[in-house]
C-alpha cells in the first residue's frame, strides 16, 4: 500500500483531480501488461477494456477505482472522503514470494510514476 497526503483545501482538490484523471483517461496498460477491466465503484460499473462492454456491479457506491491486468495484477485507488489523502493498494500473482515482491515493487513504481507526473503537471 502506498499513500499520498497533500495539504489543505488545495490538496483535497488535487486528490479529486487525480482520481478524475484515472477515471477519464484510464490506464490501458503498464508497459507491456494490458488492463483487462476497470471497476468503478462510484458508478457501479465494470468495464471490459478489450471488448468495451460494461457490466453493472452490486457493491456499495464509493469513490474507488480498481484496475485489473491480464496477468492477475491489480491496483486500487481509494481517495479519502475526509482529508486530502489517497491510498493505492496493489496485488500481484507470481510463482514465488521473491518474484512477487520484486514484481510488486515494479508495479508500484509504474503507477506512482503516473501519479507523480500528474502531480508535477498540475501544481
């Protein structure tokens, strides 16, 4: 899990914009790893990226986005509703603990590079 915390009202607005960027311009791949579906818990929709189909999900509504990749990898963005903070959760599936830990670091780095790029551009 990684998190970013920004200060004050501007920070809260930046977090809101960040989640909006992931929603309006979703990741289709991280390097060569294709996204298979994006689950938007705010709209209760699961979009199959390859087919372009959308399925309704029966989960409580929440401002959360989850990206699932073809190799079983996933990451979730969870902005706080009460403070200028966003948490990023990651999951990977590899043959061994060492492979999983190494791959997890790579995925975290790729996602956080995108986050940092947005933060740098919008400040």
